[in-house]
C-alpha cells in the first residue's frame, strides 16, 4: 500500500466510524491528515464549522507526540493518555496509534483511534455496579428465605402471648399497654413477612402493585415512631384525613420511605415538634415530614440523594437514595425545603390511583394540596 492509496480507504473507515463510539484518524507518514471521523473531531474539540485542515491544525499538537512514538516503535500499537483542558473542565482521552504497512513492510501511514476515557470509565463503573447489584440480589433472595423461618416462629409465639393475655385478670396493671404492644409487634412482623415475600417476587418479578391507602400507611408509621418521640422528649403532630387517600403501588416500599423520612427528621431534632401531614388534590397525594431541626446546608442538599452519601458516623447513605427511587418508581417525586436554624420539610408526592380503579373512588378531592 502506497501513501497515496490511503485516500481510497476513506469510505471504508467513514462507514466503520459511524458504527462505533471511537474517533478515527488516518495520517500519512508526512503527517498529512487523510481522514478524520466526526466523533474524532468532537473528542479533539474541533469546532463544528471548521474544515478538516483547520481541525488538524488544532489537534495536531495533541496527536503528533503519539505518532512519533509509533514511528519509533515496532509493529505493536502505541497507547497514551492525553488531557485536554479548557476554562471549565479537564477531559481525558486515550489515543491508540497503529502503523500501517505496505506489502513491502514499508510505513504507509498511521491509524489513530481516539477514545473518551472518562466515558469508558463511567461505563465500566456502571457495569461493575450492575454485577454488584446482581450478586446483591442473589444475596437478598437467600436472606429472605432464611429470615422467613424465624418470623414464622415469632408469629406463633405472639399468638401464644395473645392467649395468655386473654387469661389475664382484667384489673391487672398495664394490661392495655401489653395488649397494644403485642398487637403492634404482630402487625409489624406480619408486614415484614409480607415484604420478604414481595422481595422474593421482585427478584423474579410479576406485578406486585396493589391499592395502597396512604392514611393507613401514615397511621402505621405514627405507631412506630411514637415511642421514639416520647423518649426523645419531642412533640408529635399529625394531620391525617379521615377520608381514603389511595394510590397504586408497593405498600411496604412506600411505608419504608415515609418511615425513613420520619426517622431522619427525629434524629435531626433535639427539641420541638415533628409534624407528619397527608394532603391530596384530585391528581396526587403528598406526605409531608416537617422537623424543627438545624436545617440542611447547601453542600449537603446537593448530594443527599446520592447512593452511599451520608453525614452520620454509622449511616449507610442508602436511606434518601431509596426514598427518591421509591418516589420515582411510583411516578412521583421527592422535594425538600430547608432553612438553616429553622428546620426542614420533605414532600413525598405520588399520583393518586386513577378514577377508573374501583379502590380509588374514595380518594378525597376536597383536601387541599400543600402550598
């Protein structure tokens, strides 16, 4: 292959370049640019409206040192990392240069491949995360199977406690408190058992959605956090309508999201009132969790939904990330208002079940959405 014949390969390389996310250049031994793909122009930051010659003048100083290394090397490709910087960002590229030889083993030119190293790193990280999630799913499946056995035993012993309670003398001190505690424990253990069954289903998922009455979810969360509120010396204020407010989704995931928001609010306060509020209009329902804590700094607000980001010493950084995922998986959203020194309000909003669903007929349209 003679140097002049390089141009005959332009159409082939042009077709190939359209199929891959790698920039392609063909350069003669005299450092004349014979071909450059559009992707290579983008990666080397050539302006859209410049011609090939102008692009080469701009990019030559980036590519030529790697060409010189390839000229001095054997037939093996030469790879190098280069950094392009501008006023705002640094961008890393990976250059790979192959020597093109004619039938007489004489240098006929160079094939240069340009890869977006930063993008490839992100893809690799996503693939690694996907593999981790796959293995985590297998682990969850095994744990779910194992946990259901002791849960069954707990439910059996709770039934025994119910029988004992029935035999207790009516005037016995704390009987009502005992009965209420056993009822709460049984209800929560039953929900945990249900959630494990749902988890097993979601790992090989059929549809697990159901009609979810949010007012019942809210009352369940209130029962769970009331002892913690009392222990912390705080006040709990609830605004839960008597009317049904129903959405379609996964009950356990929604309850866990609200409980997570309420627990975070509780942990943020040393005094004051924690408010849990449910409001709805004819389109969506919003659960508001309002605390009187110190507020959330801007630096934390920008990252608080990131996976594994936490400001707690013993935190996992998964709570708010899962809350956001849950809202979005149900077609809703999570928003937040916070003022330093005054407190924070989270709005967990989900679309109501459609009017066509029988269970949604009772959804209230008289309630006002939060302003």
